[in-house]
C-alpha cells in the first residue's frame, strides 16, 4: 500500500475561505499583496460601488433606487469575494463575460447611458485586460464598447445630442474610456510580463554562470591540488597513517566528482512538475519502478525550482536505487502554504541506524538554502518512505497569462 | 634512464610530478610545459622518451595535442595522464595514438610502472570493451569500424591507408574528425 503523501502533506493546510477567524483575513491580504492586478480590481470595484451607492442616495435614478442599491452592494461584494476565493475565476473568459453583462445590465436598468453604474461596468475590464495578450485584450475592449453602445441605444440616446457639443463630447468620452482603460492596462501588463521574463532569464543566466565558475574552480584548482597531494603522499609508501590519508584524499576526489557532475547537469526547466515528469520517465526507462507525478506548480523563481527539483530528484533516486521501491508517487502543489513537494515510495524504508550520506546532506543543505522544511518519514518496518519538502515562501512569477 | 617531459597546466601537479619522478631511480624529468606554445620547442630540444600529457589543456584538448606530438620524427611515447581517464576515454586515446592512459587518482607506484611499460614499447590503455565500442559506434560513422579495429590491432596509420586504398592524410583527417566526435566533456572555463 502506498502511503498517501497528499493527505499527509496537505490535510492540515487546505485553504478555506469560509473558515472564520484571522486566517481568512490573512489569506485574503496575502493574495492581494501577491497579485497587483487583483488588488487594482478590488480597489476599483469598491470605489465604483461606493460612487454608485452615493449617486443612488443623492439623486433619484429610478423608482426602485433602494432595491438597486441593495443589488449593487450584493453584486460588488459578491464578485470581489468570488474572485478572491476562487482565483481561477480571474482568468476565466466566461466569468469576464458574465461580469460585464451583469454590470451593463445595471446600466440598462438605470435607463440612461450616463449611469451611476458606468464606472462599475468599467471595472469589469480590469481582469481581462491584464490577463489576455495585448491584441485580444483590445478586442475584448472593443466588444465591451460595442455592448455599451447597444445598451446606450436601448436606453434611448437622444439623437439631438449630436447637435450639442457638450453632450456629444460626453457620449464619445463614455465610448472611448473603456478602450483607453483596456489598452493601457493591457500594455502595462504586457510590459510587466516581459520584465518578469527578462528578470527570470537574467537570474537563470547568473545562476548558470555561477555554477560554471564553481565547477571550473573545483576542477581546475581544488581537484588538481588534491591529486598532487595524493601523488606525493603515495610515493612515500602506503602503510598506516599514510594509507589512511590516501583514503581520505581519494574520498575527497570522489566528493568533488559528484559535485562536478551536479554542476554540469543542466538546470531543470522552470516548470517544476514538467521537469519532474521528464526525470520520472528517465527513471522508468532504466529501472523497474513505476513513477507517477501528480499536481502542478506555477512558474517558480529559478532559484527555488532548481533546489526543489534536485531535492526531489535525489529522493527519487534513493527510492529507486536504495529502497528498491516498486511504486513511487511524486506530488507537487503550490498553495497558500507555499510550495509543497512530496515523494512517497513503497520501498523498504530508511534503515533505523542510518548515517546520513552525501545525498541526504545535500538535500538538507538545499532545503536550508530555501528556508524550507524537509521531512523524511519512515517507520523502519519496510512500508515505504515519504519525503516532504515544504517551501513556505516560494516566489512565483505571477500574473503570467 | 627514461627521459620524461611533463605537460600539465596546473603548477601544483607539475611540481608534485617533478618531485616524485625525480626521486625515482631510472627516471629523469627533462622538462615541464604548461602551455602548448612551450611544448614543441621543448620537445625538439629535449627529445624525451615519454611525454606525460594532461587531457585538459585549454584551449586545446590533450588528445588532439597527442596526435600532433605523435607526428614528430621519431615520435616519443605518450602517456595520457588525466583526472578524466576512465573506460570512456580508452577508445579516444587509442584513436589519438596514445601509448598509455592513467587516471590522476592512481598512486605513484602505478604511475612509475605505467611509465616503464610505455617506455618499454608496450601499450597501457586498458581493455576497450564491447560497451565502449557500442557507445562510440553511435557517435561515428559506420564505416569507421575497420579503422578502429585495425588500430586496436596495432596497425600503423600508413598500413591502414594502404588497406583502405586511400592516402595516409585521409586516414589522419578521418581520425581527427572521429576524435572531435568522441570528446570527453570537461568543465568549461567560465567567460570572464
């Protein structure tokens, strides 16, 4: 029986919006801090809602202003709560369309194109404009404008408007604003996306250059000196303490070879789950174990994904080589608790009196570098091992379409 | 007396080799070079019996250098002495015309014995197994097999050329290309 790594690792931490108490609030605040476009949406919608309510209170708009105010409040708060609770909605075209339709319906009900709900309708453009690629975002803005025009015609545009400069100016402004909002937001989001990609690339290049430098120094200097020391020492004979010193030097060379091998193997792709699937497929080809990889993680900062990948790869190797596992389950998840990665096998488990070897030491040092928690769980009875790496602060390259 | 020329780019290793070899009766170190430019003048001047050659010699690699050294008349014996010497390097070393191959992790005794063996006209490359041949076959063209086979059988290049009915230079060029394909990767020098 395979230990259920998923339940073990996530059971306690599954995010729940409905749960009362400070944790809900902190989850909301953390989401807002991480996603600037979501913050913009929430702030703009709150402001537009307040303005609509104020206008409804001050002026008579329809005969049912009280009901309309109640609906506005429900709509505003409800949509904000929904996108914060289910972040998936932020990128869901059906949701955008629904949101725009609802907002424009308010304008229609208000029976006037210069509506207190116009600003509320504009806020429905923020999420699509910042999520879609530039061209499509503009298309969405155009569709919105066309829909607004249709609503305006339906509420009855006084065509004598066209004779009054002030009214014409006001109407065309109402038509232009959605386009301008969409274009500028889409442009900003596009630039931010490029900036982020460029930063990730620069970070990756720096990381690779650093690895090359360390590899070079290790090979060119440290290893050569150890070889020289070994050679000189070995000329003195090979008994007692000399033999011991030679053994130590040989181990040092083996350690360096291992590090060099690590440094030479290429950095894994930024998509952690994909990189692990590739590794799992490699292992499955050469070994007898069946390796499954489940879950997804967003694009992580290279620093995080490299270390997390190596920890998982080492755990996989251990499971297949040393624990003689037949089945290994890898699970990747990124949630409010950060990145959680687990490798569960059905092998013989960790020996009770195990001395941590080179591989395990390197796993721990990588976990420390990430400020992460690394837990090995095994009941020593031959019922498998679960290795869990929890990275609480795993920077995500967020807002990527 | 066996006259030895050391070619290695690391000063610690040159010093260590020099000290250890000089202390061994029957050996004399006639020179040490750390760069390719120094090597050939030194080779002409000192006429060593054995060249102890590092594999990793940026910007060149030791095996290509080995081919150049073996073109000298008369060619010295060449022992490739490398931190990367393992089973994978045996076939490339053979193609490069090396007489011996030794890992830098070997002790002084083993080094002395290998030098004596190579100086005595024997080959000390280690066995080239089926595995290495199969791995190499994936990297070189199929019709390279007869050349590899003849080299493993100690056939000199002019004779291989005669058997194949091509000029000797063609075989040499062919060997250069095969060596390029069979390169053993070592860490790259970082771009400053």
